[in-house]
């Protein structure tokens, strides 16, 4: 029994190494491990059969990381199926397109990949290239005859592009006759998506193409959403195009009331001259409307109304992709698999699970944080840093995101930048004893290292001292020599920042 378990573990580890070799593009190691895994079925069949829990094989991983040379070996030497699908119905081409690996995506198409193949959610490579603004790939896909109006659960490529504020992508799609008034099952249109994304440039392009400015989704018009956001430029643009300021939403509120409930005075001032008087508002002035709505709407009611207005975004490919309840559920399931794999120290499997979770719910910063940590454990510093930065973008006030960024920068030996990230993390949460103690212990160990170097008179060659003088360094050491119980967290972090070492 023990022997069988040991054998199974060894095979699993080899599979992990095999898929990781595809990820990092180490073709020599990949070939070596493939030969070791071959149990007589032949190299091509062996490679085709090796997949992770989400049915993603070597070609999926290589395409997702833009490792074109590995893809060439798999397709030209081993003759693997270029359109093989994973558990979510995604092909290697979709993986490459989503990660903006343009050259890899074009190579896959040249090898026969069908660019029109959709995932289970209906998204094709065209949707992803539109959403991220990969114009080169977008035009290439359109030149291959991919339907410019192909629908997905989150709408057409034009909705994806508009919802991400991708002006150039919107322009290209419209030039290829994309329908500016296409709708999802929930009545979301490209124009609604552009307003929700706050993209004036996309909005203007869509209006020029004939998009309806008075469309409604969930009872809200584009003008309601613009008033909620409080963008004067977008409100004015909509009004010039004929948007009706007197349409009411499902709660019976006009755009001016929505803006007032949010406290957007600029929106009220623009809408006031063109809005018919509301009888329930005693004082029909800008201040009167603002005061009335603020008194009518408590904090909880305001947040609830805001969610109703902005909820029209949830089924669009806006700056935060489609996150339906079903997608969130699948993301949670994938995260659970990732957590289990991480506990087993199967970091590649964890990366794959977290990636699947992120695909379902790209708004969850925790998933990016977890995947960043896995990349660190795998020694993939660049990937770790990319995830950490994306995590900070989603949650700029989260100390752990700063810590992930610092850890990745440290692995890249960018010590000065790492120190800044750690310092910013403690500034955000100076009472977080776990983080502060971790920083403190790390710093004290480095202090010993520094003193040893100082004794060797070689510190200038090893330390990133920037423009600090030796006098400044000794001044820091005097601060550090005080009792650690009396030194504030900020001094510790400042010292680390000055020494540029973590």
C-alpha cells in the first residue's frame, strides 16, 4: 500500500513538472519528462493524455503563457489537436488570446485553429482580443472571417470592447459593421457598457454609429448611469445626442434624482435646466433637490439604489468581467481546489485552479493574491509580480496585496522597490501584528547580514545604498539599537526602506 501511494505521488509530481515545463517554455525538460511518462502508448498519445483536473493539457498551458516554441513542437512534431478543449470548452487559442499572446495566437490559427470556436460561455478569441484591446489580433481574427457580432453570455465583442473602454477596438469593430445596438438577454448594449465604464471616447464612437441613447436595462437608461457616476462630460454628450432627462427608472426616479442621491452636484447642475419639475421636491433648485434626496435616502437606501442602477453592469464585459452568481459559484469551487492543492504543495495545480477561478471571477483580488503566492513558490517572479500588481489595482488599500508585491520584487532582486511595497503595506495597516512582526524579523536578520558585510568592508558592492552616505547608515543603526519594543513600526519600515533590503 505504501509503495503504491509513493508511486502515485511520484507520478503526480512528474506530471506537475511536465506541465510546468510547458508553462515556462523549457522544451528540453519537457521532452525529457514526456519520455519518462510514456508507458508504451507513444510520445504523442502520452502528451495528449496528460491533463490537469480541469482537462487542460500541455498545449493549453504553453498557449496561455505564450510559449510558441513549445506549441510548435506539440503541433508540428507530435501532431496534437490544435482545437482541444478544456473543461470550460476553451481552446488553446482562447487561452492565448485572453493573455494577449498575439504571436502565439496567430501561430495557432496558422496551424489550423478554428478562431470561431466558442467556450461554454460563448466567448471566442475575438471577444477576448476586443476586451483587452489587442488590435493586431482583433484585425487578424476579423480577416479570417470570424463573426463580428458573435454572441456570448456577456454579449458581443463590441460590448466587451466598450465595457473595457477600448476605444481603438470599438473603432475597428464598428468599421467591420458591428451592430452598435446589439443587446444581451438582459438588454445590455455597447452604449450602456461604455457609459458604465466611463469611456467618453467609446460613447462618442457609438453615438456616431447610430447607437440608441435612450435604451433601458433593468429600468435604467444611460443617463441614469451617467448621473450615478457623476461624469459631466458623459452627461453632456448624452444630452446632445438626444437622451431624455425625464425618463424614470424602476424606482420612479429621474436621472437628476439619481445624481442627487449620490451627491453628484455637477450632474444636478447640468440636468436641472432640462428636467421637468418634480412635485415631491418642495424647493426646485439645485440645492433643494440635493437636500431633498439626501434626506429621503439614508445610507443603506442609497447603497441599495446604487446597486440597482449599476447592477446593469454585472452581465456585461465591463472593466470587471462577467460575474454572474453561477460564475461566482464556479469560481468558489475552483478556489477550493486551488486551496487544497496549495496545502499539498502542488503549486502548479493550485495555479491552474486559481486561474480557472479568476477566469470566472476576475473581480476577486484574493484569487490573484493566492496565485501570486503560488508563482513565488514556483520561482516564477515575473508572473508573481504581475498578479500582485493586478491584486493591488483591485484592492489598493489591502495590505496583503502590498506584501505580495514586495515578495515578488524581492524575488526579482529589486530590493528598493520591494522595500517601498512593504513600507506601504504597513502604512495601510500599522496594527497588523502578523505582518509587522514578519517584516521586523526579516529586517533584523538582514541587519546581521549587513553588519557582517560592514566588517568585511564590502558593503558598497553588495548593498543597494542609492545616495545614502555611511553616516546615514550609522544613524539608522543607532535607531535600530534601541529596544525593539520601543521602536515604532514606521521606524522599522523606514529603516528597511533606507537600507533598500528586505
